[in-house]
């Protein structure tokens, strides 16, 4: 008599196997999620660090150039003789106009962002007292973020081999230096020897720079102290603006042209969400030929603490600035965590609390700070 044998699994055995499989699968899924979250966070941190280095590099390079007027530094010109360098661009001293080269460094403070204040991310107001040339920038400066203006002669100069009342002649091949760093047709120039400097509007064609607006360059016909050099004059504004195409904030730099407006506006670094500024001031409260700068930075102030005046008195106060401290808040381009919550909810930047707890976007945020000495304000050079 044959006996029937049972083949396969019983229902109980199948359910036990499924339960074990589900437990193992859950473990694998949790490991995958943790690995994915760590990868996102690592990528976000790396992108923020990279952007932070680029942003600080741009700022440090241009801040150090502020006040460059050839082979004699900014304050030495002022102390040696008033009215030199000559600013023949038509801008009123202290007005905040882009071509006001009487002021080498200038800032605008967003209200409520001084040290010990708390700024809620996405809140605040735009800096007060800015001229229309800055408030009208496209994209506009974001609320709660400071604005920095720098003016200087570009580091790349060209030797002048001939001077008339309205023209400067150069070697045509060397004249190409005036177009470096993304300026195809410069319209504001500076000419300097080791005794005098002058900033003027003009145009360049081949090896000739021609001054416009009735400017007289004849005092450079003879240059007994050193070779005369011609430079592209730079007036730039650094600010944080939102890219209309991506909706993302970034550090921007706008450059001025001869029309006394900012005509070149470029995003330098993405992901910069906020910028804060502090200025180190020389001990001498009113720098002049009679009361010379000490060279020691003994006071620190926000832009509005330096001055809010738009006249000659304001020019004098901005001359005290020998150090610029810059603080940046950066965020990752995308979510750095799987959960929709901030990696960092509160940051500190130059003493200001930056509260991002209300932004549930999963982005990694951090802050960077740097102190930059204005080498053209180092008295005694």
C-alpha cells in the first residue's frame, strides 16, 4: 500500500519566512536611507565649503585693492596734499554715486542686523540710504543683507609713452591689459605716477585712451618721479541677489560704467544667502594733513556706525576704514537631508544671530567670516 508524501511549505512556514524576509528588508531599507542621507549631507557640505571658498576669495581680492591709485597708496595721497588724486568723473564727493572715487570703500547696513541682533532668515529690510543706482539693480539686493561698494584702479596697468591734454598713448599690444577680467570696453580710467593720480571718463581704441568731458591730462606730460601708468578704474558693488532663472540667492558683483550707473551685473557664487559687514576704524577720528592717521585699528562699527552722511564729512569718515570684516551665510543648492527640516537652525555671523528655524527646506547652512586689511590704507607705505 503506497503512502502519499506532502511536497512544499505549510501556510505557517510560509508566513514565518515572509516575516523574516520583511524584517531583513526593513533593515536593508533603513541602511539605504541612512546611507542616502549621509551622502546628501556630505554633498551639501562639500558644495557649501567650495562656494564659501570662492566667495571669500572674490571678496578678499577686491577689498584688498580698494583705494589703489598707482604706486602711492590711498592715505598717502590724502595726507600729502588734498585734492590729489583728482576725481574728474563729475561725481559729487560723498554722494554715493558709482564714480565717486573720493570714497574707496563704502557700506550700507541692513537695519536690525548689528552684532547681538537676531535676523530671521527671509526677513529684515534692505539697507537704508542706498542710492538709486544700487536699489535699482536687477536683481535687487535681498532684505536683511548688507551691501559693499569698492573703488580702485585695476591691478593691471599699462605704461604711458605719450601724453597730450586729452589723450594717453600706449603700446598697442600692452593696451590689451585694460580688457582683462571680463571688461570688453572699459569707459572709466585712471592715470597715475608716483606723485599724482587722476580718474576720468574716456574710451580706448588701439593704443590710445581719449578723455571725454573736457578733462585735462596735461599735468602728466612730464613724469620725473616714475613711469606714468594708465589703468582701468573699477567701481564695484557686492551684494546678495536672487537669480531670476533659478530662484536661488547668490553673491553678485556689479560694475560701473561712464554713465555713472552699474552696467555689468554678474553672479559670482551661488548659494550665498546673507552677507554682513563690519568696518575697522583708525584711531584718528578726522584724518587730514594736520591730523594724520595712526595706523592702528582701535574701533569697529557697522556701515551706519561709520557714517550715514553723503557729503565731505562722510568722505572723511570712510577714510578711517582700514579693515573690512565680512560674514557670509551659505546654503546647499538642494536638500541635504531626507527629512524636510533644516540641518542648522541658528547660526552666528559677525555677532548677528541668523535664525533659519522657520525654513523647512532640508538645506545645509553654515557661516564663514574673514577679516581683510586694506593694504592701500596701511599708512606709512
